[in-house]
């Protein structure tokens, strides 16, 4: 049941992504190219998704628990930190270079196009690199001031 | 390269993305963030954490075929950048989204929908750096 529902939710998400144009890097990059071949379509994607999610979450999160799991796992932190801001800034640079974001690329994988698979493999490499970062920081000891 | 302005289909797609996010929360209690889901697949923390994410990605990847069966046309995907951009951009996307705990779906949709200050800040920041990057590449270096 958990499998089937997760699969179907993924399908709804994927169809949404593809229909919206988020799986098409040409459209995504044009959304950001205000000074060039601007295509404002993606404002409508964000608007539609946010309206439904904001309204839906309000009702859903009032319930004691989700239907197929024990608890809601929702981030509780509200403070801003350097890691969040730097990470977001870096993410944007990558998105601007490639035109794909992870949510756009995963449904696009289904087209079987090699470029998409290569992009997803690169994203995975980046995720791996970010995961070993804290270890690296902890690793070498700080030079002691004489 | 120009792309057509598609407010209605983009809105319809957005509504479906929002619906999927709400369903995932209502049924599984999880945030529909693509980077978090992908991380949980490649760096699994046990079977139960891995399996629903794998099923969800399988569902996402089925979307183009499902649409082909339903409408008879394959979705249009045009990659207007060289392969090297996809590789370099992909690594940067994965690194940044992992460091910043989210991407367009996680922060931009799910986090913003919860009015999370962290997600609102992250979304504003990455929208700005994405636009700046596109501007520099299209109008700064080559333009």
C-alpha cells in the first residue's frame, strides 16, 4: 500500500512537472532570462503549486498523524544560518547553468534521454560531496596560535 | 531560443505538483522535496526509508510514458546548453541543494507553503542567483 501510494503520488508529481514545463530546461532558463527571451510561464507553476500546497497543508497538518505513517516529519527549524543561505545561493548557480533542477530532472529521466541521466548522476555526485564536507571540516585540526 | 508562453498548462501542472505535495504529507507525512528524496535513495537509511522514495521516483519517471499513452504526444524537452553545463551544473545543484537542505520543490513549494522563514529565505536567494547566473551566461560572457 505504501509502495503503490508513493508510486502514484510520484506519478501525479511527475505529470505536474512535465505539464507545467519544469522538465524542459529551455523553458526554465527562459523564465530567468528577463533581459532576453523571457517566458513568464513558471510563475503560474509556482503560484498553482503554492496555492494548493498551502491550503492542503493547513488541513492535513491539523490531523494527529498521516494515514500510512506514524508521524508527520516536518522541519521545525526557523532560524537562518550561513549554511542554508550559501547552499541556496550555490544551488541557484547550478540551476542557472544547467536549466534542470532535481524535481524537473527526475520526471524527465523517464524520457530515456542520456543527457538527463548524466545530469542526475552529476547531482548525486554533488550530494555525495556535500555529505563528506562536515567530515572534512572536522578532520584537519586547526593550527594552534603560538 | 524562444519558448511559448503557456499560462494555462503551467498553472495546471502547478496544481498537480501542489496536489502531490499535499498527498505525500497526508498519506506519508513527508515533504515532497526532490533533493531529499534523491538523497534518501542514494544514501539510504534503512529499507523503509528507501522504499517509498524509490517508488515515488519510479512514479515520477513514469510520467512521460503515462502522458504519451494518454495524449499521444511525448513531452517536449529541449536542452539548450552543452553537455558540460549539465555535468558542472548538476554537481553544483546537488552540492548546493544538499548544503541548503532543499531545492525548488522542497523549499520553493513545500517550505514556502508552510510559511517557513528558512524556505522563504532560501527560495529568494536561489531565485536571485539563478537569474544572475542566466544573465551572466547569456548576456555577460556570450552575449
